[in-house]
């Protein structure tokens, strides 16, 4: 009996030794918890922005042509009315000369038609011609008058195009980009140079979509320039939110906010 009990005890010990050790419980999975009705929006945030001009004008010729001269470089300070570049004016000058020649021809035709109507009226008063003949001459006079107005308008357009051979700066500022060189043929409206107004500077900031709801136009902002961190790290500038983009950028999913 004693031998049987020893054997049972040994078998129980071996079975207990074969049991697997208990596994540790898995770590808790992270979860985003939102308490409805108790959410707080933090107003303050630090963002990186880009100093830009409020007005950036892409300057281009109003007619197509070949550039023969560029008078500015990147970084040039320009004044309103200053010439930035010139086009070859040969073709536009010929077009204008042809248009003014057409005006002189139309003026001569109108004068002839006017004199003819006066003669026809005298003949009509003397009963030498019929009323229909007089009406025909008066219709020709009206046609010549309309033709004269048409060619004068065309000549005015041609005259304007001769002035469009010069690219004129439309504001004071600094040239920041050059997109065309002498010898290049450009289309009407194609950008040749970019002029930015340095008198109206603002900061463009990309605000995350999750934070833009707490912003509104007119909110105060504190600006600090990286360039002045070493010399005067405590120097700040006061600004206000001037504009908030109505839609987020498709690339960054952030809203462009301008602080002035």
C-alpha cells in the first residue's frame, strides 16, 4: 500500500511539472477618449510661418512677341512706371501704320459720301432726282460714317499695342523672380517677372485642421523672427489674423492663415 501511494505521488509531481507557466496579461491597447460636453479648446499654439508680401504681382506683356531687352535683375528695387523689359516693336509698329492708313482712307470715303449727299439733296430740291435716289446716297453716307468709326477703333487698339511693347511695373517693390530672357518669345500674359510690395508684409502660417476651428479673423498673434534669435531672442512683434482660407490645402490638409 505504501508503494502504491509513493507511485501516485510521483505521477502527480510529474504531471504538475508538465503544466505551462501562466501567461502575463496583454498590455492595454491605446484608445482616443472624448468626453462629450467637457472638451476644452486650447487657444495658444506655436507654429512656423513664412514671411511674404501681401501683394505679389506677376508681370507679363499684354501682347505676344520676342523679348529684346530685360532691364532688371532678381533683387532689383523698382518704382511704379519703371520699364522692366522690352519687346521687338517692328511688327506692332507696322500694324499700327496700316491701321492709321485705313483711317485716312475711310475719312476720304466719308468726305466723298458727304459731298455726294449734298449734291443729291440740291438735285432733289429741284426735282431732278427721285426720293429713292436721295435715300440711297444718304444710306451710303451712314455706311461710310460707321466704317470710319470702326477703323478708328482698330487704329486705337493698334496704337495701344505699340505701347504694350514695354513691360511697366504696376507698383513699387522688389523683383523676386525672373522667368524670361532676351531672345525668348513669350505669349500674351505669360509671366516675365514678379514684383512684390515690401511695404505690406505679413506671415503665412499653415494651421492644422484640428486647430483652425479656434481661430477667427482679428485674433491677436505674437510673431518672432528666427533671424533675430541670437542678437535679441526676446524681440517679438504683435499681429492680427487678417485672413483664414475657407478650405484646407489638398496636399497638407492645413489651412493657410495670414497674420499682418
